[in-house]
C-alpha cells in the first residue's frame, strides 16, 4: 500500500512475501519438566504468571506502558514477573520508573540475550507495546506466536495480517493501558484459554510464516522473472 499510494509504484510490479521465523527454534517447552528447568535458570517461580517484552529499549517501543501494566496486574493477581529483554538508551529511565513504582521484584531487566527462544518458552504471554509509527512487520510477534504464547500487540504495522484478534492473540489500540491489562488478566486467570490461543498461534505460524515459506516465495518470484 505504501509503495502504491506514496511512491507511485505500479501494483502489478509488487510481490508480497511475508517474513518468516524458525518454528523449530521458537517453540514451546517440550514438557512441564523442561519448562521448569528453563524457569529455574531464569530464577522464575513456577507458580508465577510471566510476561515478556522483547525490544530495543527506545521510547517508540513504549516500555513504560508495559511497566505500568505490570503494577496493575500484580495488584490483581499477586505472583507475576514482567521480563524486559533488550538494551538501549531508555534503560536508566525505565529502571527508575520501575523503582518509583516499587516494582523491582516484578519487572526484571534481562538485557541483551542470545537465548530468546528459551526465555519465551518460560513465559505465559508476550507483549508488543509499540507506538504506530515505528513498526512494519514486527518479527517478535511471530516469534512469540511460534513459541505458543498468546501475544498482546498494539494495532500497528502488519499485526492484523499475522493474527486473528481473540483467536490467535490479542490486538489492542496503541497506548491503551486498560486494554493491555484486561487481556493480560484474561490469560493469567484462564490457563485453558491461554493454551488454546497459544496453540492456534503456533499453528498459524507453521502454516504461513515459516522460513521455508518465505524462501519458497522468493524462489517462485525469481523463477517467474527468469521465465
């Protein structure tokens, strides 16, 4: 749409190939025991409701919304952990916000990680809180879906092309703190629903958003050009 509407490109010259993720690398823990081991390595309690946000610590990613939601979720259900995975210029400000809200034991800053699939396998939900102007096709949403997590995502970029709201995840208005808290409390209190949505999300990724699917799209396009 951008190329046609803003750049004047002929739509007939455009092929759309969705990005893909490695569904074997990003996958749910294979067993309850394996999940417990991953949680133990991250110093997470087995009974806690664990939510992750994986993004560079920049203003446009809106981690402040994630932290404010953490305070409200904790007040409702008690045991929970909100994991901030990533690094960036906003770390000092975000740590200060968490401290001001007395969330040091709830909001945990994990920094840059090379084991994001393991972190996601230890979680119960994933959040994308970004403002609209910065996202196009956020791969972290697909990574969370592939890991079998219900993803609560701002209505930004191509998120609506990745998931069906309420069936394979949740799409909320960007910046809507009430909506974020409501969806997180829903999946925290209804583990069966959480599992159902996570399974549908992973199935969607395996059908439409794998690396093999992406590469096949490029191969088909190149074959058509050669022909």
